[in-house]
């Protein structure tokens, strides 16, 4: 399984901090491409995966600030992926936002119960997804800064 678009950290706008890195997992090529392009235009480094197995491999072998994960995936579904990510030390605290075209509280509850930090429904405007991502990335940056000063 090859990792596509493996993130390369580069500083932007004269900052020393790397650009935030997102692992975007969706089996819909159209959704994946729409979100990827939008997030890249907004300054994120985006790696993509199209199934659950590839998502786990990418997460374990890459360095990401957040995972955006579709629930309905081939090979391993999003709930299984979240459960696996939470079982590995290296990804146990990695923020995960799930997306699902299935509506209903039971789908969101299952995602959160498995360990997702936030469960959202599709269709979701890219701006709303980016707003959610920004919250988790900024929180992670604050935590890292606090650890660096203590």
C-alpha cells in the first residue's frame, strides 16, 4: 500500500512553524478531491487515503495534526479505523474527525464511542470542515507550546 501525497513540512508566510498536516480519508474520489483542494488552498498539507487499511498505514507511518475520516470505507470502516488508531501509542491522541453520509445520532454516537473527537454529517461544506480542523490544530499547537516552555 503506497502512501499518496505524503506531507512535506514547509514553513509559510515567514513562520518557523510547519503547515498543519491533515490525513484525509474518503472512498469518494469527488469528496476527497474537493476537500483536498480546498484545504491545500487554505495552507494545509494534505495526504489522502481511499480505504480503511490505507488510512491506518498512513496514520502510523506519517506525522499528522489531524485525521478526517469517512465512516463508510472499504476494507475497514471508519469505526474500525478509529478503534485501531486509539489502540496504538503513536496515534492514540491524534485528533480524529469523522464524516458520514448516514444521518442519525446512532452513527455519530458510534464514532465518538470508538474514540473520534468529533462526528460530522455529509454533505458538509468545506468551510465547515476547515473550521473544525482549525480548532483541533490550534489546540495541538497550544499544547506543544506549553510543553516546550515547561
